């Protein structure tokens, strides 16, 4: 289950990278792509949460879950900007990406060590 979550996060983060590049280039960001990015990331978050709450204790998985949850809050903020048809502040985009990347590093470390 953790491996599926990991793969899902990687795919979601790839889509997020595409969204970020389009935003930086001042190109229109696709709402369906943004929704797919968020839905896939939330699905992965749910899979990781199921593993954390139902499996043996792995601290790195717990940490990754917390960090990805923080990234989800940033993603929600970005989505609110999108709904208001405003360009989000670049700092929010960068922080969202950095926090999600930190979560991915923790998750990969947990998978490798476990």
C-alpha cells in the first residue's frame, strides 16, 4: 500500500510541476489538471494515512504523513486563489512544492529503510 501511495505522490508531483511551470510562464493553468493533481495527491495521502493508522509503526511514514498534510493545506490555499481567478503568490507555490518534496523524501526514506 505504501508503494502505491509513493507512486501516486510521484505522479501527482509531476503534474504539480507542470502546473507550476505553466503558472510561471503566465500560461493558463488547466482546472481539470489542477483537480486531478489534488485528487491524486489526496488519494495518496489517504493511502499513506491508512498505512500509518493500520500498519506497524514506522516513524518516517508518520512524519511523511504530517508533512504531506501540511502540503495539502498549501494546495488548498492555491486552489482558493485559482477559484478567485487570481495568480497565487509565488512564495506560496514554492513553499507548497518544497513541503511536498520534503514529504516525498521522508516517504522514500521510510520505504527504503522498512
